[in-house]
C-alpha cells in the first residue's frame, strides 16, 4: 500500500474542507459573516452582573413610576367626583345631633338639585353661608387654602368656615312661626311634630314669625340649643335666609364611621304642611 499517497490524499481533502468552511462563513465581498447557528460561532455572551442589576433597577423604576401615575390619576378622579357628584363632608360640631354626630363623614349628593329639583322641607343640606351666615369669606394663604380645600373635598379635614349643614324648615313663600300655644313650630299654620330634634330641646327659645322670600330657605339645626342657624341672623341683612343657589347639595348618606353607615333618615314631619298661599302671607 502506498502510504505516502494516502497522506497526500488526506491533506488535499483537509484543504478542500477548510476552503469550503471559509466559503460558508464569508460573504460575497470576502467579508466574514456572523454564523447563525451550529458550532462555528462563538458562544453567547453571559450577562454581566452590572447589566442584571441595571435591568432590575429599570423594572423597579418603571413599577414605581407606573404606581405614581396611577395614584395621581386616582386622586384626580376622586377630586373631580367630589367636586361635581358626591362630596364627603366632615361634621365638626353637635348642631345636628342626634341625626348627625361629631366626626361623622356624610356624603353630599351634588346632583340632587342640579336638574330642576328644589330643596324641600325636611331635607338636610350643606350650603355656603357667605352673605347669609357669614358676611364675607375669611382671608387665608392661597397655598394653605388650596391644600385645605383638597383635604376637605376628600373628607379628611374640617369643612371651610363658610360651609354649614342644617335642616330645611321653610322654603320660598312659607310662613314659619315659633312657637304656638303648645310650644310647637308651625309652617303655614300647621304644627310640625319635630321628632328629629334633640331630646330635651325646645323647638326654639327665640320667638320668631317670618315669611321666607322666594328663592331662599329658612334652616335650623336639630340640636336647637347648640345650633347657630337662621334664628341667629334675624336682625342682619338677609334675615338669616339662605339663597337656594348657595346650596352645595343634600346630605344623603353617613359614610363613616362604619358603625353608623346608613342613609340620612328622611322625615315625614312636613307632609301635612300645605303649599304657601298665593301671593304669600300677610
């Protein structure tokens, strides 16, 4: 056997295979081409420790940013809801006991009177007392006022000094008198059994006989001895009447604390009261 011939033939075969391999990994212009598979290319690079940390940081950074954006959108949504539809209102005093307790957070329905409906006798309403109960709004720092207003809108702080919650006792045209010979309040000549008044309180220790102008309300607290209401402004301009346009909304629910979670009780105390006489009362 010709051993030298076999070696020569093997050398030629190896050279041919090497050329073929070079042709497979070189482009038409002779430039090397990155292999797409097989065992010809270099092994994939392992991620460095710094790259891995950077990826985790990016993921956590995006997570915090997304959480912040979602949180901000939620706050904006709640503020818009509070401004236009349903506003929490913190009860700061005992003037509406026993119906509303100090610390209650009521939900004020701002749509109650938006579509033509008017406040009715017996409704518990929240209103802006500027011009009726308060001559003018107190001055305050704009930034502090903005923050306090946002907190009040969320029910986290006491309401503005110009906001009040009372019960509607007389509407435009009504004659409201206190008291009759039996010590009862009357509206349009009909005695009203005010079961919602704080036990032990008289309907009013201040006598009055008034006719409510059209477009205004006569309002009183349920805890008569502890309430500063329309009676306290009889001798002032406006006579303690609250313009209907100043009503913020109707108190429909007690939302907090959970132990008092319920609707604000309605009353039928005024069901027998007739409409005011045409042309008002003399």
